[in-house]
């Protein structure tokens, strides 16, 4: 009986110790890497003294899940969401290999010691990561290279508002991304490798969508600006054109919509 009691306790303290040492190591590394005068409230300055303008944040996505619910007028998009930018304040000139990773942080949304863009999905009911998509919680990281380039990567699952009626056989749903607070003069978004296909829709996503009764006709990336009352904002969008399979009967619904 005792063995049953002690075993889980021992396991618990072991995992806690591991977690602590990982966090402690991360903090120590961050201290070593991040200059003492670094202020994460300010966005990165231009890469060179001769330049001016916003910090460029490039975005790519890998889509693993697509499903439509015409009843809820929504499209679910899930997968990986990556952001790339340069923060010259973090560059380590003494490191010879500029491509070398100098810092990796385990979660890009919790106690981040460096600046990150306040990117959000404009037309999502739940954001990028959320409680009702447990697979996205804590599934992110930040990686800083010696030249100051930063990669932020996260699992995401967004319920996009997509007005449609049950009778529609063709719909266009968009995924719109902007900064929440920073105007176009501070953050400029663009799809990474705009010409190449930076938004990869996996076979798995196509299959899930097919089982759902729909087919993806095309997904078109757009770099744009929006003029709001409170200023001009940089926006990237991905427009999904979808078509219902003919004669496939009712659209099927998954439980976790
Ligand atoms: C962002 O994309 C532009 C255009 O492709 C490129 O010139 C720039 O180096 C990229 N920046 C980052 C941080 O990836």
C-alpha cells in the first residue's frame, strides 16, 4: 500500500524539480543574453542606423485542420503559426556564426523577457491560443539567433467568423491578422516568402475538410492595410475559397466545434 502512496509523490517532485531547473536555466540564459538596458516595452529599432520605419514581422502558417460549420457560420483553422522579426538589441556581435541560436524560450506568451508583437486574429472568436483548444496551450517557443533574428512559433486553433447561409455551396472565409495596438508606422506585417507558398495546407487538413463535406478551391495570401478611426494598421489575410461537395448530403459536424 505504501508503495502506491509514495510512488506518485516521488514522481511529482521529480517532474517539479525538472521543471524548476529548466525554468531556472532559461532565466539564467536570458540574463546572459539580454542586455541589462533592454526594455521589452519598446519595439525593436530599425536594423541599421540608416533606416527608419516599422519593425517588419513576417508570417507563415502550416495548416493541419480546416472545417466548416455553416450553422455556426464559422471556419476552424488550426496548425502552426510562425512570426519572424529582427530585434537588433539582442544581436551578439561577438558570436561568429550569426545563424547560431543564442536563446530559446519555452513559451512565447508567458513571462517573456523580450519584446514580442501583439499579433491577433481580427475575426476569430477565440484568438490564436485558447482554453477551449488545449492542444495550443503552452505549445509555443521563441528562438533568438546571434544576428538578433527572432522566431516565434505556436500551435493555434482559430474559430473564424465567416458569414454564410446553410444553402451556400460556395463561400469565402478569411483569416485576418493585425497588431492589436501598434499602427502601421510601428509594425508592418507581411507573408513570409510571399511568392513561394508560405501557407502550406497539409493533406490532413484537406482530408478533414473533405470528410466535413467541403473542398478547398484556393487559399490566397494578401498583404494589406486597414484604415480605422484610430489609425492605419498593417494586415495580412489568407482568403479561403471553399466549395461544398455535390450530392454528399448534409455537412458533417465534429463534436469539438
Ligand atoms: C521579411 O520578408 C522580407 C521580404 O521577403 C525580407 O526582405 C526580410 O528579410 C524578412 N525579414 C525577416 C525578419 O524575416
